C-alpha cells in the first residue's frame, strides 16, 4: 500500500520590498546607473556612444551659455533628482539658477529637490519613447519647470512644460527657452552633429 501525499506548495519568493527615496539615497547615494522608480530599484544599461556624444554637445551649448552669463549651475552624469517620496531619477543634465541655489550656498548632498529650472534627458537605444516621456512627465510633476528630451535616432528635441502639450523641435529649428534661459538660442542640428 502506498500513501499519497498532497503536493507541497512551491516556495514563492516574496517581491522585493519597496524603498523610499530617503532609503535609496542612504544606501545608493554613491552608486551610478540606478534609479528609484515607484519604490523599485532599477538598474540602467550603460549608455552608448551617441548618448554620451549628444550629452556632451548639449552640455557645451548649455554650460557655455550659463557660465558666460553667470546664471547658475549645470550638472551632468546622472545627477540624482528626488521626484517623489518613492522616486529618485538620474538626470543626464540639469540647470538650476543662482536664484534657486545661490553661488555661495552649500551644495546639495545626495539628491537635488525640485523646483529647478531645467532637466535634460537623452534617449538611449534601450529606452522606449513611452519610458522617456513618462520620465519627463515625472520631472514636471515634481516641480521641474522645463524638461528637454533629445532623441539621437530620429533626431528631434521635445520640450515639456507644466499644463502644456510638448513642443517638438526638428534639426532645422532653433531651440529657445525664454522662460528659463532668456537669450539662449541654439540650432537643434548642433546637438546631433
């Protein structure tokens, strides 16, 4: 006679615990290639050549204008921005004026808390347009005044502002940002050359 035993339930692995922005910054402030999205730690792929080159070109134009006019700070390399209690994003570039962060003020540690004037994201080949648009809207919801999204593959620039439809700029256009950088004007094509 054999004894039948009911099958043992398989051990289920509990989902990873959600993390707050404060926990993320305490544990990962010196890490790179990660973001906190809706409480989940997300590892990002290493950007490719075109991504880095477009970031450099934007940094040259934006940084040159900001420094020449003594307007504020420009940061690169996935600088952490707190977007919500369970969200920390790494901005490809950002600009914050001396009005919001004076030149003689202590520099932020960890993550920058909006409001700030401008965040710039460059789409990587691994990003979907839906993902980078969601990221732009998350920055806007957090209080960023303007978000620029550059797509090296197409190429184009989309500019997001609160309560407005995004503006699209083609390579033949000149990009201006009068609300955050009066006088700044750059041919869009120069970002992708």
